């Protein structure tokens, strides 16, 4: 019994280390998003950190329009990055979880 428990604990620690490594790797995964007309381009990492913003000169003439573009495009980029982040971390976590009856956390 204790051997099984120790094995499970070891597997959980290994999985935790893999999850942390995956999160670190996601710092170098880039997601690009652009407005529909291409006037604003944003790049974020898989960890949802903004890496770059490219704004067309045309948008700099209208503060309100620029703000609208930033909100829409940033939200789309962050949503995509969040989906990538969650999928990657969940895959690693599911792979390393011990089989505990009644504890199917990742269906």
C-alpha cells in the first residue's frame, strides 16, 4: 500500500515538474492576431504576455478608433493564447496523473 502511495507521490512530483516546464516553454510560443483590416497587429506568448504591438499610422489619427481596435484585437489574442495555454498544461497534467478510482479530473 505504501509503495503505491510513494509511487503516486513520485509521479505527481514528476508531473508538477513537467507542467512547470511546459509553462516555461509557453514563453517562447507566439500567437499573432491582427484586426480584420490589418491596421493593428499584436503578438502574445502562450502565457498571455504581450510581446509586440504594431499600429498603422492611419489608426494614430483617431484615438477612439485606436482604443476600440486595441480592445478587440487584444481580447482575441489573449483568448487564443489562453486556449493554447490551457490545452498544453492540461495535456501534460493528464498524461502524468496517477489512475485513482473516482478521481477522473480530465474527461
